[in-house]
C-alpha cells in the first residue's frame, strides 16, 4: 500500500533542570526548577521513511543543549528561556524549521525564618505550576502561550447555581448557596513575536502578566457571588485582556470539584442539609468541566 508521512516531530521530554542564581553582593540565592520538553520539525522525513539518521539531532544532544543554554542564559521568565531554546535549534540546524518548547516551572517559595525571608531555603507550598508553550517557526516568528496550572482553590459560600434546564433527565436541585472548588488552568496567548530580539524587549511584561492573571483569578473567585462557573471565568478572562494589552486571547478550564451535603437525618433526626449543612463528602468524580476562550473583538472567530 502506498503511504505518505503526514507529520513528524521528535525531541526530548521531561528534561529536569534546576538553576541556582547567587547574588554575591547580598548572599541571597534564588532557585528555579523546570521540566522542559523540546520537539523539532523540519526536513527529517527520511529518518522515518528511509531509516536515514543523518538528519537526526540526537535527543540526548537536545537534552545537553538545554542544560548548556540554561548555564549561558537567564531561565526566567520562562517565556524568554523557551524562546532562546527554540531559536537556537532553528538557527543552528538549517534543516530544522520549527521548534516546540514546553516549560513547566515548579513552585518554590522562599522560607521565612524568625519573621525574615531566608536567603537560601525554600518550601513547596502547592502543586501549582507556571507553564509556557513556545513555538518558534522559521520565517514566521515566535508564538507564546503562558499558563497557570494546578492552582487549587475553594470557597465555602458565595456560589449559586439555579435556573438551568430541567427535564426528565434532571435530578440536580437548584442551590443559592454552595461550596465552590476548582483547579485553575488558565492560559493567555500573546501576540506573535517576530524574533527573539523582540521577545527580549521588556521581558518584565511576562512576569507582570503572570502576576496579574493570578491575582485576577483569585480576586474574582473570592469576591464574586457567582451564578455559575461559566459566568465567573468569563469575567476573569475579560479582566486579563483589559490589564494585559499584548495578550490576544485567554482560555480557562475549570473542573467543578463537587462537595455534596451528607443527609444525616436517619441518625436521630440530625440536621445536616440546607442551612444546617456543616459536613460534606468531597467527590473524586464524576465532575463538571467548564471551558471557555475569550478573545478581543478584532481576533474573535466565528
């Protein structure tokens, strides 16, 4: 049967990198820990179709390159480091035309000792990560998407859900007060950068956007008496677009981590529902999953 290679990319995944920055003047050290994936595309078809490895940059070499670039360059913000990695591969190897770089930055928070920030000790205070996806394409530019992932939040009141479709399949009661919990996955996509030099201009914008997106997410979650997850996530995304003008679109994916009341009236008439509810059963699944993409009017797609 005649066949054709439709698409191909390869590279190194799960490259664990930890870089320690030492400020010799103050003695303060900063730790950045990342998991990096780098996949390459280009004129590599013969390695699949003809068993010709002459076009293959070994994945071990890709791993080594990531370590060397981490030594020679700043690794923060991750949007910059991903752009440095991707640009290196399309400039170093003429047959490589696209580099896809994904960076997961793991959260280390400086430890406070005796009421003061410790110069070289840190703690892992949650599963939250700061992620970036950088796609460097020869002749096109650099596409960057920044993300917050694994941010677990819960509020014990200030959430409603009523007025939804009721028919013969519906058993869910309407509620005007409920626990709302989710694991935030928020992504904002930047306008296309023409080159690495353009990414390097004002790199502080990346940290600013991450801080703003995180604060907006937490503020709206806590303060808004939400009619639904859909409504609050739209307001979050709209605010991020307002605060960060270089961002083209914002995506949210929020699983609804359910906490159900436990009816205990079978035990001596013990009241534990409605206004008397205090004990809940956390649910591992199934769970609601709500997603949206919010774009600027000029970039909205039909």
